C-alpha cells in the first residue's frame, strides 16, 4: 500500500504547454472537464428512456372557448375542470396577416381543434364565444359539423360600463 490516494475533487494538473491565450483562464482554474461524447448514450448506463405511447383519457363532455378578434381567432377545448384538451389558432393553421381574421380561417381553426379533441372522445360541448370578430358564427357551425353535439352557446363578450376609451375612428 505504498500508493497514496489523491482527493477526488482536486483537478488533475497538466504541465504548462506555453502561455494561455490572452483573456482565457487556464484549465486548472475551471476544473476538470467531463469526457467528450458524440451524442450516443453509453451501453449499460440506462440513460436512454423508452418511448411511451400517449395515453388519451376519455372526456365525453367538454367546453369550447372561441376568442374572435378582428385580427385572429383562437379556439380552446377544455374538460369540465378547465384542463386544456386541444387548441388551435388561425395563425397556427397557416393563415398570415389579414387572412387570420376571416370567417374561413375561423372555420378551419375550429375544425382542427375538434379533430384533435376527437382523440379524447369528446361528444358534447358547451360553447363560450368571446369577442366581436367576423368568425364567430362560422366557428360554431364548424364545431357542430365536426360531430360534436352543441349543448349550449353563451356569449361572454365583455361590455364596458364606460371603461376604456375606444380607439380613434379610422380614416381611409
């Protein structure tokens, strides 16, 4: 037992190989570097996780929130507790600029959100519509056409009691 054990937290000192570059600290100041890997996990380390299939829970009754502004349409489908099942926007469906606010964009947005919610077994839904946008009615029609039974439609657009000043009138 003539070998002396070195403490493990001390960095391994290398002989100086010339001056360090200007402004760069020497290797001993940083500490030991971990070994380089090429992105492949080592065999037997257990660092590769198995892929898990997505488990869809069954949600027969949902709430659909349609937020229609003049510039965009957002459709969010949640369960009764408020957990988001699926969502879609006009911008995420490939519409850009002024086309995001059109009724056709709202129709495509609502049908895409309902298609995603179909994986969860959504059969009935309450609809809550918010905002003055042009895609309100077409979004509701698209939801009904996708096979989801509409139980109720409620307009939750806020009405100011002389709150914020409206934007100035547009001059063309």
